[in-house]
C-alpha cells in the first residue's frame, strides 16, 4: 500500500482517515516478528 503524503503532522485529538484506492494488499510473517510457533500465511 502507498500512503500520500509521506508525512502527516497531527496533534492529539486529530483524526486521520486512510481511504483505500486499490482493491488489495499483501501480508507476510517475518521470522522473529510473530509469536512462537508462527504459522505461514498462504
């Protein structure tokens, strides 16, 4: 996914809304980032 702008300056209480402009994204488990035992996403 790509977000624009790259940087958004907000303060507590501000609302940021991300609007999807494409239909999908990918997900992956990176070794060491998930609890043990991690299951592969297929």
